C-alpha cells in the first residue's frame, strides 16, 4: 500500500516539482547532519541514524517550489523542505524539521542531486 501512496503522491506533482531527482543527499554543519533520500526511503543521520519512509511529497500551494517531503520512521519523523536554486554550490537549499526526544529541531543545509 505504501508504494501505491508514494506513486500517487509523485504522479500528482506538477512537472517542474518532479524535477527533484533522487538520490538526493542533503547535509548541514553546526550542527552536523546528513539526510539521504533514495526513492521511497530516507536516512537521517543526526546524533543517531534514523531510517524513514517518504510518505508524501508536497509542493507549495499554487507554486512548484519549495517542495516538502514528509518522512516517517519507527521512532522518528521529519519534514524535509527543499527549495529550488543554488545553495553554496549545491543544487538546492534544505530545511529539516525533526525532533530528538521532546526537543523540536530545525536543521539548515543544502542538497545535492546525485
């Protein structure tokens, strides 16, 4: 069922938002983190490694960018917001909304299409 939901989410996107290609490798520093999205799965490495599924891909209302990816795992969840345009020499800017325990976190960085 998950693959059908992911297919429907991807097929509902406008063409330019679908230009977000995978694998997508995002990272940031201060604090240091990485997030790799490969199709229907993602791995967030920040203080520990978290395996998650890409449950939904949502472009901004009335626009193609930014695009939000909703990621859900066994013990963690995150929302990756990817913006169009260059970011310090990378392909996209990135914001990750997640948590560690009861502490909400906003991680900032850039993404590279691989």
